[in-house]
């Protein structure tokens, strides 16, 4: 069983926990991710279990850390982008190119945690969740674990022009991760099940399944491209792309609930 890091909203401020027990008050993920792999393991091993972590969950990221994202890494994603876009050849080239699509998604303080609301843009009529494996990387670019992510997106804005990608992807309430970080090697992540369900009025209106083995690019490859010419001194989070894309007749509505399950690590968010 893999260790699980969670972050909680205590009366004294955010507090990290390991396997349901609080870590010392001074522990931060940013500092821990600067350690070498052996030192990082030793640091957690040496901690005496604290009190039960019973405060509400926060997104498992420090405020100043960065979340980045990969695009068009699944064939289904490429096909969906081609269908929505007036520049379909752009996505064909990205899918086949040596260099992946990478873009900035959010800073830690902008991320929403499990149970917290996500949003759809008021100036977009076509909005979807994007369930994704999110890599957690240390300051050297090594994969130390993963969390579950929702790269909420406006398909109408991105489809109008690929240069509008930041507006389609980056806005208040467009990024959710959680409920915690499962600490494990990249080998553990190569064939995980990813399930998406969208509830409306308590009833399921969309469900989809994929597996991380369907990602075209290697996880280490994506991590290496993120760290090429770009330092991440506090570590980083990297969305690896979506393999589940609702059809053109579906758009999120206020009041929906989005549930994403990656091998039992469940992220659930209501839609504002």
C-alpha cells in the first residue's frame, strides 16, 4: 500500500498529513520536494505519527507551487480537438511531433481541492471536465507520486482559435486536484484505470473509462520536457492529458457534480 499525503485546513492554517496523521507543523511539500530521493524517504520515515488529521481537505499543493499541463497525449483527445477546431491540422501535428504540447495551468493557491466547487466560464457555451493523471515532480524533475486532476476547459473558446488556449484553460475554478498525493514510482502509474462520471440532479448523465497505458508519451518523457530550460525549485505538478472527452452535444451545467476516480483516488467537485 502506498503512502498518501493530504493537506488540511486547520484552525492554525494549512497542515500536511501522512496516511491520515498530521506531520509536524513546519512540513511543506515545497521543501520536501527539494530533497534527494533517499533523503525524502528518510524524512518521512523519521516522523513520529501525529494526531489524526480530521480537518477539512485542501488541495494537496502549497500555494506558491505551479501546475502545468500536457495536451493531445491520447488519440481520443486529438480526435476531439480536431472535431472542435477550425485548425485541425495543428492537433494532428502536435500529436505526432517529438515536442509535446505543454502549457501553464495554475498556481497552487488557485487550485480547488476535492469537495470544493469548480466553475464554467460565463462567456463559453461549451465546457467540459478533463480527468487526468497528475504527476508530482521533485525539484530535479523526478516523479515521486501522483494525484487526481480535473483540467476544466472551454471547448468553444479553444476551438475558435488555438491561440485562445490560455483563456480556455486558465480561469477561476478551472483546476482541481486531490484528494491527496499517492507516493509511488512511475512504474506504478503506467496502466491505472481512470473513470469519469458526471451527475446532474443526482443522476448520471455521462460516464467514461480509459487507462493511463493509452497515453502516447512516456511519463518520464513529459516530465523531462517540462524541466527542459525551466527550473522548478519547489517541484511541480504536471497534468498528463485526458483520454475521456464527452461528445459535442454535452456541456457542463451549474449544479453538476464531477467525479474522477484514478485507481481509488477519488476527486469530486460540484460545478458552480
